C-alpha cells in the first residue's frame, strides 16, 4: 500500500511557504497558467521600470537597445513600446529540462491588427521561418498560433495573442493551444498540485520578481550541478523574490523535510558565506573592483524557523552603482 506521508509533507511545506510570505498577497492565479505548473517566476515589468534603482542604473542602457535601428523599426511596425506597453511576464513550467514544456505569459497592450499584419507578411516572405496555424476558439471562430523558426535552434517557438492584452509563447504547441482554450472559460484557474497553488496565491504582490517552486521539480533539471540538485531534492518547496526600490531586497525561503535538515542547510549556507567573505575579501585587497561583491556577501543573512530556511540580503544603491560601473 502506498504511503501518503510524502504528499502530506509536501502539502505542509507548500502551505508553510505561503504562510511565510509577506502580508500583501497576490491572491489570484493567472487564467492562462498551465495546469501542470510546479515552477513559476513572475516579473512585474511596470513596477521594475518605475523603481528608482532601475531608473537610475539600468533604464538608459535598455533605452539604448530599443533605439537601435533594426529594433526600433520592428517596434514601430508593431506599434509596441516595451517601456509603456509591458506590464508583467510570467514563466511557468512543470520542472525538469524538457525543451517543449512550459509557457511564457506576457501581459500588456498589443496592437492585434499590426501583429497579425506583420506576421502575414513574414509568413509570405519567409515561409520556412514562420508558419500560421489556426485552432478553434470554442465559440465557432478561429485563433491563430504562429510557429516561429529560431535560427540556430532545433525547436521552434509557438506564439499566440488571444486578445489585445496577452501574448503567449512556448516551445510546445500544446501549451499554447491549451492556454488559448482558457480564453473563454468561465472556470476558475486550478493547478493539479493544489498545495503549490496555495503557495502561489500567497506570494507577496509587492515583489517585483517573485518565484515559487516544488523542490523536486527543480531537481529534475539534469543540467544543474549534482550538488545543487541534491540540495533541491531535500527541499519540499522553494520561494521568494526581489523587491526594487532605492536598493534591492532579496528573500528566499526553502522548506526542508525536517527541522534538523533545515538547521544543517542553514549552517552550510552560513559557513559558505563566512568562507566566501574571507576569500573574496582577501582577493579584494589586491583588486578593489571586487569590493562591491564582498559588500553583497556581507549583507546576506541566513536563519531558520522550524523547517524553513530563510535567506535575506539587501544590496544598497551605492553597491549597485559600483557593480554596474566596475569600480
């Protein structure tokens, strides 16, 4: 007879992860989220662009890229300004490293007529690089799915715009089609892993970059070093995020299988920090450019609360400026 203890433990871990989130909660799942999601990263683009640290340090470089002739021409044809028209980007996957699994959901403002017109012309001029598929919208109409060939890549990218506020893309056509079918659904979004859904609904809405994952799902990615995968296998859940203001605040919470394993992991992290600060500090004495990295390590704090390992760090605006300038 199968034991239900591992599943109960995972449920408890994910609920713990949700409970440790800050008081301001996101609360509602994205309607297009794949049902098999066990790893989710959310980027609040609009919030990031409005934050002082990004405005002062990164925005000028980003604007320079957008103003490059070829990029600017494409954006003009699409009537799309990333600085004004992007709101959020959400990346979801079931874990592992299968190339055709996962979905990117982009919310903002998209000129459907311009997008379709440009795609029609591209499919006509470059049929080997762009193909147009049509799928039933469930209401007697059709929705387009674009198959985009990426130079140098074996796997194409499938793209669709169910409306003027959403863009979907995935290396797996099924993920895009399944998301499109949710466009007219009246059912509430629901994940197969209900405990992971609870963790997602408990995310801090103030974080500009937020993530949540089932530990074993991340451990299935065999492109990660084995030492990292071993740590992830011992974490039932992992979550956290980054908040950008005048500085950058980082918080990561991992839920271990036992209280002792949480303490052991915290000790490993703290021992590693002590060693890293000493070694990097020694190197920085001969190379001042490394001092900002030392300051970042010194800001890291690792503690435990029952089975949870909590890592926090704060990177000041001065350190950020030095890191970017290489001073």
